[in-house]
């Protein structure tokens, strides 16, 4: 049932969009009606009138509460009220979000509203696509509204001088706390510095309070704080009143499972088996973990035929878009992803959120579970925790995130033999497992809650078993910190070097490399020389850059000047006579050959003459710019040498 048509939907208010004041225009109301939106959610009812009344807002509302429409509707209304159509390169509004997927989703939601303004041209700007095509489109067609990620928006603004921000009206920062992180600070600051101060600004996030001290960067002028919370259901083991505010949606039920590291993979497979008809999102710590589990889980017998779709930030943009579209279209299936899909994405029909690895940033927990139970619907979430991580449960409860314990079943099928079998049959699986294991440990070290997630207490022997590894990789964290390797069972009946790639071309190349190593060993050469042998293979000679040519030329000039300076010092000390000096330096005779000043004068004239000759040659080769630098550098070196000579 549609959330809007459900009379019991407590995520909606009794306020109609048509009843808001200032009133919305007819085209906007018609677009809302066509999308099935008649009643406002609390955040929409509170925010839209404020932005339309020339107020800046900082909105803190639970994820899935309808924040996108809360800023898209006033954004479009403000632009519709402009007295004259904008010029081709006149930027009227910008919407910024942290990820490509979220930016694309916002643009998709806003497009029907943008279409009510035929004279206003909008454009989506995200990374992963050719920036030159974006530039050509803007230059050829013009643009008035920009929606995109901070990196690409900043890049476009740096490259194009034709964009005019003097009539700018409104700036929206979605997932503001993430945008104001250090990783985006430079781009956001640069974008905002180009905008006029007299504008309307809105900041939206489910975790706004943690970034409140950063709001001044966005240039808000006495912003109105809008905080919308849901009620929490009372629980027997938690003395919570019905009025206590929660940071998660009312329809969301969250569970946690305390599980030993070597049992996590079996518990995950058992969970997927019992929920084959559900739509599930599983979050992992790193991109390498997504790659590994995306390859190895389909090889577990009981999961064959279950749709498993990987998604992470290191995938190409087209692959990311395809993965998200494929999962959105499924009625049941599983998305394996990193936090690239944690914020803002509105994927229809998600039943379960599973956090196989807790997020590095505790703020992200709320965003992850917010992919389900959206706009009044029901949803469930589960997080796997190691026994030593149990304090995280109380930590989350203090942050108004209620959890219930889920039993860790002991009668589940052990999938570790199947994981190891997959690694034995394909070297690619084995290598992906090792890479995922290493990336997990190193990401674990970066937990924001390091007092709860203590990486030096990791039992990597059990962890390696849970990953189905055939060996524990040699890494500094293991070698120098004596992490526990108890619980790991080595595989004795197989030579790891003999494990082959299923991909025949990769295996063929591996065999060539092995033969080369054997040839080196047969000649009695040291292993260190192997790299040199490999480097002797034919390779493409690349043309040097201007900076590289400049550095080489400067070094040559410096060496030449230093040599002539040493000869001049020998002449002054009497080590060599003038005739020998002239012979070695090539200076022409002068009227005052016995004068040291005359010798230095000739030295300087020769240096300048030599550099002029080099400039002439470089100009003939089309390198006059680099030669100009060489001339200045040589002149500077000559002055330094003169100073050294006077000191001598």
C-alpha cells in the first residue's frame, strides 16, 4: 500500500500541501498530486513555509522523513517567483549532496518540478563522467540550476568564467554534516565564496546536531532550527516513555547479534537463507570486502540463485548506476555495499538492513538503517557485533537508538569449508579474500569509537577463519603487535602456489612470471634482481613533461656553473694559472687578463652567452617557455656565485 494512501500512516500530518502559507503555485501543486503527494510530513510542513518566508533553515529530521521534498518544493517555488526569465549562464540555485547516487536521486525527484519552469535550464553534475562533455553542454545550452556533488561543482566553477552568480537565490546542502567533513571543506568553502550573501540557505541532515558548529561555513544568517523526531515504542528492558524522541523512524525495529568472528559468515548465510523472499541491504566496512563477499557468497550452495548485487565507490560510475537500478527494480534480492549507499537513497521496498561490519563513524549507523521503514512504513535492521564490542549497544542507546538482542543460533550450517573450497578452486577468490581481510583490519584501526573498537584486541585467527582464508597474511599489524591467531586451522594438504586462476589469460600470465622467477633462480641471482629483470621488458617511452624538462635543464646549468666557479677559485688561490684557466673554461682573451674582476666578468659573459645559445636552440624545438626559466635560473645562480667569490 502506498504510504500516502494509508490512513494509519503516522509519518504524515493532517496538513495538505494546498493549505501551506505562503501558498504554493498551481503547477507545483499539480506535480505533487501527480506524484501521489497530498499531505505533508512534519518536516515538510515546518520547513517549506520558512524557506518561502525568506528564512535560512537548519533541518534535523529522522532519515526517511521526506526531507527531499522539504527542500525541492520551496527551491522551485522561489525560482518561479523571479520576475524575469534568467539569462543563459545566470545561476539561480544550487543543490549539493555528498554522493553521486544521492545527487542523481535528488535530480530525478526534482525534474518534474523543474519542468514547470520552461525558461529555467537545470543540470546534474557528478563525478565519474566526462567533465569535458559537461563543459560543452553548459557552454552550448546554458544552465540556471545546478544539482551535484561538491567535487564536480567546484571543478566546473573553476573551469568556467561565464557563470554569473549575481542573481543567485537559494543554496541547499543535503546531508550537511557529511558535506562539512574535512574531505569536502575546501570545495564547499570555494563554492560558497562565489555566492552572494543575500540568499536563502538550507541545511538538511538526520545527524545535524553533530555539525552545528560548522554551520557558519555555509553562511547562514540566524537560521531557524527545525528538529523533527519520532516517538519511541516503550520497551520492558528500557525505561523509555512514549514521549522520548528517537533518532530512527517509528516503524523501524533494530536488533543486534553478538557473534564470534569465525561464525559471522555462517550466521549471515543462514539469515539470507531464511529471508530469500525479502529485499536486503548488507553493509561492509571496505570496498575490498564488498568485492570478496560479492564473489564468494554466490558459490555457497544454499545461496545459488539468490540475486546478490555489489556496489561500492571504486566501481565505475556506469557500473554503480546499473547496480543501483537493478536492485531498485527487484522485488527481492540483496545489495552488498559500503557506506556509499548509506545516505539519503530512497530505494523502494527494502525490508532488512544488515550491518555485517559496524560503521567507522557512529553517525552513519542512523543513515544505514534509514534505508528501510521510510515515510511511515515498517522495516527491520540487524547489526553483527563481536563479543568484545558489546559496549556499542549501550553507546547507541545513549544516542537514542534503541536495539534488541537477537539470538546467535548454534545449529546453523558451517559455510567455512565452502568458502575455503572456492579459494582453492580459483586464485582470484583467494586473493580477494586476503585483500578484504587486510583492508578490514586497517579500516578497523580507523574507528571513530576506538575506545569501543580496540583493534589490538582483534582475534585475527578467528577472523581469518570467518573469511575462509587458507593462510593468515603477513602484515605489520600481525607481526609487530602480537594479535591473537588462536582459532585458525591451517590447510596442510595444498600448495598455495599451485592454486590457479579460473581466468585462463590471468593464469597464463602468472605462469610466465613464475618461469621468469625460476630462470632468475637458476642463474644464481639474488631475488632482489628480479625487479630489474622485469623492468627490462619492453616498455613505452613517455614524453617528459615541461616540469621534468625544466628540472633536467636546471640541473645541467647548475653543474656547469659550479664547475666554472671551482676553476675560478683555483685561479684565485694560484693552483692554476690564467692560461690554463682560459683553456679549461674557453674564455676569450681580454685587455686585462691578470685581473680577477676581468676573469669573473668574462665568466659571467660566457655564462649568459651560453644560456642565450641554449635559449635559441630550445626555441627552435618549441620550448622557449622552459628556456626562459633556465635563463632566470642561470642569472640567479651567477649572482650567487659572485656572492661566493666576494666572500672568498
